[in-house]
C-alpha cells in the first residue's frame, strides 16, 4: 500500500505517482482511498446558450473567447443532430443548429462583463439570440439539453446502442478537425451526434448503431479510426477523456512513440504477473 499525495497545495517531491495511477485505467494498481478536493461556490453563476449558423462560427467563437482571456467556466458544443435529438427527447425548443452552452463564474459584475464580451464575440461569428439564465432552476433547464445528450441520441433510433468515442486537438485546429469529421459523416450512412468540451479542444461522437449489424460496426470503426488519425496529424491525441482501453492501443503506440515501451516497462514493474486489467492500455 502506497500513498501518492498529501494535503499540500503543491509538491515537487519525486515522481507524480498520483497522476500515473489516476490515468492508468486500473492497470497498475487498485485505488483504495481517495481525498476529495472541494472548491467554493462562486458568488455569481450565469449560464447562456447561443445557436450559430455554422459549426465553424461556433468554434471560432470559442477560439476567440479563449484568446482574449475571458475566464469561461464551461463551454459545450452540440451539433445540429444532437440538438434535434434533445429537443425531441427533453421536449425543448432550441433552434436546430450548432449550439454553444456557456457558464460564467465570479462576482456579479465580473459575470455580467464576461457574458457581454462573449455575446459580442458570438455575434461577430454568426451567433443568433443569446439566451441568459441566472436562477438555479433556469440554469438547470438551460443545461438539460447537454445532460440528456447520450440518451437523446439513442432515442433517435429505438433499440439501438451507442458507441461513444472522442479525440482532442489543439484549439487552433479544432474547427478543421470537426468540419472534416462532419464531412465524413455526411458522406456515410452513420448516425453520430456530436458533443464537445470545446474549451479544451475535446469533442465526442456517439455512433448510434445496431450492434448485430457487422456492416454498421465496420463503418463506425472506419470513421472512428479516420477521426483519430486526423487528430494525431493535427498534433492532438487519440482520446481526451475516454481512455485507451482495448480499442485504441495501436493509436497510443503511434501517438507516443518510444514512450509506449516505457509504459510497458512500468506495467511490468508494478504488475509483474499481469493481473490488473490485463490486455488494456499496453500489452505485456
């Protein structure tokens, strides 16, 4: 049993074992105790939603918002397919268009200033009406679309299953990666709504498919592999959040190069009998 961290705000004591174990997908050890870090509730919270004429306009709004240093707490993107799904599933009436959801934290004056700056940026990039919410119940309703996204996607095709995947790219390449991915989907017969934590350059697709149909599975795999290859070519990563698991080991080796062998060395050192999630992340 080892302890990998303490209560100090920062530490330079040795290797960062905490991040190593947290990111290991259970292949290096079993976490038996965690310490939760709490954050204070901001004085003011405001949420907003804005539809755009194009996905490029939405992503360019995000890029400019980050470049000018507006401290947005959350920025989420839903494409028009996903918005249509949540409208039907959650009985909402958002415009069926690429849509950004924002959340601002700070003082009353600070939140107001942040929101006004982002509204002006959005207008420059084809943003439509900026809808505001400050009361907790109104904010919850505003964010309902994002929270229901996965189940709303499955409801587009009753009896289907969802196959989620994700990539993450530098913010400067986010518009290119999303637009090229959307073009691939348009040329295919696959249903795959898109959501994204676009403030991080991270976006997700949920392939809505029949798992008993080999042709659909193969097409989803082809498109997913193409998206990952594109992200790597743009200086991104094969997964921003979902992890490697079994399915992205080849891409992990492609992305990390010689470091992939170091990961194998770590696995053998921590788990010489290969008992912990064998076959995931790296093969030994």
